[in-house]
């Protein structure tokens, strides 16, 4: 039974020790994230760590310079601790464009036009400015244009850049119209608005081009009727249906735009949604066919009164292949309408971003809610309400263009491994406060907005080929961008051939590996500091278990303070030779014990540190060996007992007993205000000898007034107090008359009793009880009389007021019932019938 109990206790203590040890290891790792990094690559991916690749180095190779004295004992020439690098190529740091005034540009254009055409005007009234002749190639709207970055993982790099909308920037506008039968009136109206639309846009920019295209739907059931006659003319006056046709590529000839709109025939289909997504995809990706310019703001106005088909709807017509996002145009017609499905919203969004096109959805009021929701998922798009016959299209385009150009929103094409956070004060606030944002509103031509980007490498891709990437930071809807050439610092140069710390000769690592960055990289099947261990016959996992105190397959090897060499821990050596890490799992050391006054275990005279705990000399005890085992300082001089028998001696000082009844205190636990003691023993004698009172006082016995009392106290004037330095004890008591008597006593080294007594005793003052009682009675009587008088006075005042009011009412009466002028006495008339009439 005892054996089982001992085994159980041993297991419990072992579990507690392992739990505490694990918590200690986690705490150390949290404080120093460099611990446990065994390769230079792992160390380089920890932002605060540096690696020592010196061949002969016994300390931890991955260390924290801020915590370990800068170099941790390693020569600076052998330390790899890279920092972020940021540089701008002067070739790609051109200043933002400040264009010439519009008047000078128009004058320059007029002179060039007149000289080239002999004074004739350009057909259709269109023209191109001097800057526009080059298509805007020389205009700069973002600065800088290209930067180079070297980033270390989880180490943020800040960079700044500026954006300004250039004056007279070229604009390409392509009008894509739904030409199903319901849009007949809109087409007729648009054919007369081409010149007005062109002139309106030329008020914004002198370099403007316009194009036109139309769409209906896929030529399969159930989108259009495939009855032969309906394929020729689906409705009265309708042309044959089609998917999408480019009626006019981008041009500055507005007369041709009017003609192209006028000659475009209206067609018809069966279902309400149209094939607009097919048309949008072709307009966006067919750059050459449409005529999009590289350096121009590209606007795509999408006009319809119906909804749209999207990816997946093609299955209704038996069209399974998904949309490939490529250009399929021949003779200005979309050739894959019946071959591939409609594009998805995400495909449209991707292509719009790639080609920097702003889509404006000009739709009727019935459809505006649908297209407003759609514009939220397509970058740089907006929506507006088109009137019934499209007569407001010019105002709508101008309004949406101003809305687009007055806002700049920064986006990027970085991978998931990179995090970018944007900040800006936009055009400035009251205090120019910089806030986290990538979007600024209310801009005008020439306004310069500065952005800052905090770029952080969150993780290193597994594929080393992706450690060099190029991504763009671009304003939405603008073809210009800031190109960022990023190099990720995910490994060390000394891990690659050609570096002086890289050695692949058979003379290193026992011929079973290569030496890289000062450590051996072993071939498969070999391990150990010098690749001296073989995994055959038990495997490396089995051998690593011998380096873990839990004898398991998980947990830190050698407590993260050593190297596992073929199943045996080789503990790290400290810079200070007096500090030693030891133990079978490197779990022990001689420098982490409790300290007292800056000394481990209170110094070598008191004890020594063994495996994290103090081993004290025989004469000392305590966690830090600071306490003497000798109890002499705790022995009371009164009774020669340790702590007077009312406590225990701990480290040369008494810890007194305390319970519900007795509370001992004092240097020797000899004070107990709640306990009976010597004060009671001396009480009657002090009362007799000092104050001539008490049961022992017998004046009738001549010469022996106090009987056998022989304390001979020293009587002092005034109030006395105990002097603890002389080990005096204060005593006080009351007699039967509640008088207070005070004295102190003490014992000297020869146990001789000394008593000092206070001459005056303090008695309570006598109280005249009868006078207090009579005074209270008199006060009650007086208060009663005062209340009666007050009541009488109130009632008298009330009665007099009532009588006065009665007298006033009586005096104001002008007449009574007897003097009423309309009152008449009753009368009687008697006639004698005998003398009637006489």
C-alpha cells in the first residue's frame, strides 16, 4: 500500500514539474522569438533576429541583437541581419505634368491645322490638340513611376507617391447600345446628339475620340427565335438579330458617329435579359479593333433598358464552354456568340481593371437599382438614369465623367503574401490629419494628392521563384501606374553556392552534407551537428525522443538550450564561463536561482545554485539561503523560550501565533492585548502601593499597609508610555469606580522587575442625573405650552378673518327683500252683486 502511494505522489510531483517547465519554456520563447531557429532562412524570416554564420561559434546562432548585446559574441563580419531597402530609379521619377493652358493649345492646334490643310476645317468639326497628337504619352499623373523594394518578412516599409490629374488628358468614349426593338426611340435620338456629345466632351479635353457599337443577344433558343423567317426579320422593320457589332471604332469624326448610329438597324429577341456582357467583354479586350489608346482615359457608356445574361445562362441554349475572356472579332462582328457562354461579373471586373476602363451604365429608371448593385462589383464603374428617349445622355455622360475624374482611388495588384495599407490627408483637413484611406474625393485638374503606403511581407511563398515579384499601384480607371519591383528576403546568401560560407566538399559535415551559413545541412538519412548520426535502425524520431524529458515525439529538443546529438543533448555554452547549462535534457543551470541583494543564493558563503534551486550551507535555510538556522535571536529574555512559546522562528524573526482568541505580537511574541498576563499579577499591588486603594490596602496594619507587596514602583508625573527599546510592557485597568490606572513593567538582563506607574489616575466626571431629568421635563412642558399658544393664535387669526369677511359682505348689500322695487303686496277686489253697475 505504501509503495503504491509513493509511486502516485512521485507521478504527481513529476507532472507538476513538467507543467511548470513547459510554461517557463513558452515564456522564454515569447520573450525571444529567435530561440529555436536552426537555419539561417528561419532566422531571416523573423524580423528581429540576426544569424551568425562564423564556422567556429558556440553560442546560439540565431539571436536578438536588441536583447543580447548587439553581436552576441559573433564577429560583425559574420552576422547576417538584412534590413528593408527602398530605392527609386531617377529615370522613372519624372515630375507630374503641368500642361499648357487650353487657349495656347487650341491656338497651336489651329495653326498646325491651317498650315497642313490650307485653311480647310477638319471633317466633322473634330480636332486634336498638340498634346493629344501623341495620345498623352508624355503626360505624367503619378510620381514616381517605378521603385525597387527589398522586404524582410513582417518588417513594414513605408513609401510615398503623388497623383495629379493632368490638364487636357485624352479621352476615348465608346458608346455601347442595346438595339433591341424597345430601344428604337433612343437610337433615333442618339443619332442627332453625336455632335453635341462631341462638343461637350471637347469642352473638357481637346483630345477626344468617340466610337459606337450595338448588341442584341445570342442567336440560339431561347434567347432569339430560330424560325428561319424570324432569323431574317424578327419583327416589323427589324434587321436580323446578332450578338455584338462594332459599328464605329474610336475616331474624332463626329459626323461619322451620327451616321453610324443612324444606319445601325434595330433588331429583336425573345427574353427580357440581353447579351450585354458578351458585348462589354469584346469592347474591353479587343483593343486594336476598338482603337483604345494606351495613354487616355477610357470611357465605356453602356446603354440599355433591360437586364443582362451572365455566366451559366448559356446552358439554357446548350452552350457549355465558359467564356475565355479573349477577343473574337471578325469584320467587326463577335464570332463566338453561339460557341461560348456569357462572361461572369468577376471576369468583367478583371478585364476592366486590366485595361483601365471606366464603365458608365446609362439605364432606365426601372433597371437602375440592378445596375447600381452591379457597379459595386465592377471596379471604376458608375450608373445613371437614362430618360425614355435618351435625350439626357449628354448630360449624363458629362455628369458621370466629372464624378469619375473628381475621385481617385488607389488599388494594387500585389499577391496575398504582401499587405499594403494606404494613408492620405487627401486635399488636407483642418489639421492635415493623415487617415487610413485609399480614396480621395473633390479633386480638380492640377490638384496634387499625396499617398503613403505601408508595405509588409506577411509570408514567404513556398515556391522560391515567387520571391521576386512585380506589382502595380494604380489609380482606378487610369492606364498609368506605379510599378513596384519586389524582392523578398526569405533566405540567406550563405545558403547558396558561391558564398564563402558555403562549402559542399566531402571534407565537411563528415562527408554526409554541406556546410551552409556555419551549420551542416545533412543529406537524407543523416542528422546531428556534424551529420554524424544515422537514421537507420530506429530513425531520427526515435533518437530525438531521447532529447525530450517527456520521452515523446513532440516538445522542444534539449529544452531549446542545446543540440540533440544522436539522442543525447549537447548543451549550449554561455559567453560567461561561470554560467553553465547542464542536465540530461539541458534543463538545469546555475544562474536562474533566487537572488538576495543581487547575489545568487545570497552568495557562495550561504549556498550554491544547482539546477535552478539554491542548495544552502548547513547553517542557512530559505529559498535564497539568506536565513540562519540558529534561533538565538528569537529567544525571549523573559522566559528563555523561542518566541515566548507563542510563535516560531523564521529566518531569525518571530512569526507569532494568531487565533480567534489570542493575538500575539511583538519582537518575541510576548504581547497579547487579549490575553491575561503579568499585568494582572501586578495590578492589586500597584493599586495599593501607588494609589493607596484596593483589596490589599489595609491602613490599620501599621508598617504593612499593602501586606506582602514589595514592587516599589517608580511614580511619575504626567502620562507614561512603554518604551519598546527597553522591552517595557504597558498595563492599564479600571477599578470599581471606573477610574483608569496606568503603569509599565520590564525585566532587565538579570530578570529584575522594574515598574513605572502614572501618579494620576483618570476618573470619569460625575454627572448630575437629577438636573438632566428635570431639565428634560421642563423642556417638554415649555414646548407643549408653546405649541398650545401657537394653536390658539392660529385659530384666533382665522376666526377674525372670517368675521371681517362677513361684515364686508353685509355692508356691500344695497337692498333686502322688503325693499325690492318689483315686490308688490297681494290685493283682493270684492264686488257686491246687488249694486253691480251702479
